[in-house]
C-alpha cells in the first residue's frame, strides 16, 4: 500500500513538473490595471511601485488597508511624479470580511481596465510582464493566471524550505501553488463569479476564489514567473514558520483533506527505506533543476519536510484555537 502511494506521488509530481510552464516571451497588448493591496508596506512598496510605472498599465491603484506606518506617504509621493498611480483610502473592514479580501474587492471595484493584475506589495513586475501574461491568457483562453515569483537573493531558510514545500505541494496539494505574487484576472469574469465578495470570510481567499472559478467552468492556470515577477522579501526561518503556521491549514478545504496531506507527506518524504530515499532525492534534483533551485537543497529534503510538517501541525492547532489565526495585526476565526 505504501509503495503504491509513493508511486502515485511520483506520477503526480512529474505531471505537475511539466504542467507548470514558464511564462513565454510572446507579448500581446491589453488594457490592464495593476492593483496593489498594502498594509504596513512602507519599506517594500517603493520598489513595487517603481516596477509598475515602467509597465504599460493603464492605471496603478494602491489600497491603503489602515496602515500604521508611512505606506500612504509613499503612495502620495509617487503620485506626485506618476499620474497613473492612485491611492484608495482604506475603510473599516466590515464584519465577516478578511482584510485582504476586502482590499482586493475595493481595488477591483475601482479598476477600469479589461484585465486586472493583483500584485503583492513586496513583488516587482518586469517592464514587459503585463504583455507576456496577457499573451499567455489569450493563447490558453484563460480568465485567471497566477505566477510563482522568482525569489531574489533568497536566505538560507528560503533555499532550504521553499523548494521542499513547492515539491510536496506539486504532489499532494497543487492548489497551494496558486499563491503566486501576481494574479492576472479578467475583470468581467471576476464580477460574474462574484469576486472576493464570494469568499469574503476565507483566510485563503486566493485559493477559495480559484476553486470557485473552476467550479463555474472558467479556465485558470499557474505559471512559473521567472523573468516576469520577482519577490524581494528576505525571510528567515522564524518568518517562514509564521507564514506556514498561518496558511498551511487554511489551504485545504477541510480538516480531513489536511490530515490526509500530513500523513501522505510524512510517509512519502520520511519513509525509512534507502531505495525510496535515493529515488526521492533524484526526483527532487530534477525538480530543483527545472525551477532553478539550489541542487544541494535536495539533500536536505527530509530535514526541510520535518520543518514543514511541524509548521503544519502548529497551523492546525492555531486555526482550531478559540482565538483563531493572527494576520497583520488582525485575528480571524477559522470555520
């Protein structure tokens, strides 16, 4: 039984290895609004805005989600130089809404273009990134397209843990790959699906919206965003632990699927059988080569998976606690 599970895991990883393609170099012009939800992003936002103004975006909208730092000042300063940038003042988050979902909905409501690109405040888009993404959407008849960002100057923690997390997600939780730093969405379709209002109470709103998107019969895909989007955030082990503790549990539709993921990931990553461990390392080497990850990280895969699985257990405990999950200074209860 265990060997059968391992072979299924290998097969799914190989399928996803080729399914997640790199964004092509073909360009197609389109009407695109860049939407940036920002909460306490004073230090990351300047580089994001600078990258955005060198694109062909018709407008660049920033939602200041009740920031307690100089986020609004950064946007106001940029607005004085670049008229395409517009600040949307934050409002109190209504009851039943997650803060980021509310910010994204308000941004989409204010956008005027055919396409909208939700861009993390810590990410940077390339000058031709919009045209390349629109080309992929046009070619694949997609109305949702998300990209995994290239991590710029990654820390040791990011070099060790992120490859293992992406690897196991490719085998057991491919939906987790939807959490890209930028997501291109057809605005009219977004409205028909219900937008973020339809997933207002979901902490993993991106995941929930994509699942709803597919249930409505729309086409969505995840791409390797090398050369299109970069993430400049440098995160150490403590920061990665906090992110995984917050997001891992809510990435699954229910507790049963989460429990299945824990068991299967533990078996397939830590099974004490030398032939399997050698095969696993070889598979990880192929995965690392495909996604330009450090090849030596494959040798540390079991240790990285112990970290991920412990963070997953902590994520389950926090989500089920009476106080709920903390995210950017707010607490949310998990259903």
